[in-house]
C-alpha cells in the first residue's frame, strides 16, 4: 500500500468517524430540549466503527483505481 492510499484511508477514517458521531448525536438528541454530546456504547459503537472502516477502505480503493486510470492523461482546466 503506497503513501497516498494510507493518507486517503486515514483521512477517511477520521472524517468518517466524525461524521458518524454527528449523525448519531442528531438522532440521539431528537426531540430533547438540551443537546448532549454522546458516544454509542458496546455493539452500536463496534458497528459504527466497522461501517466507517469499510467505507474508508472503499474510498481509498476507488481513489487509487481512479488515480491509476487517469494518471496517464493530462488534465487541463477549461477556460470559459
């Protein structure tokens, strides 16, 4: 695994987990008067982390595949 893939996967893990926690807290606090930051416990936490890992690896694989596909092509921005 090259550095680019590791960077993409690591960034995906961090951003993905942060996003998952935001959505979790929105759902956990729905209908409550006072918003409290919470972390899922037990199985729910493991499921959340598992989903984040899988989607981060999928993002890295897709990015790597697209980079290889387009690395031989020179991309120039269109000027309007």
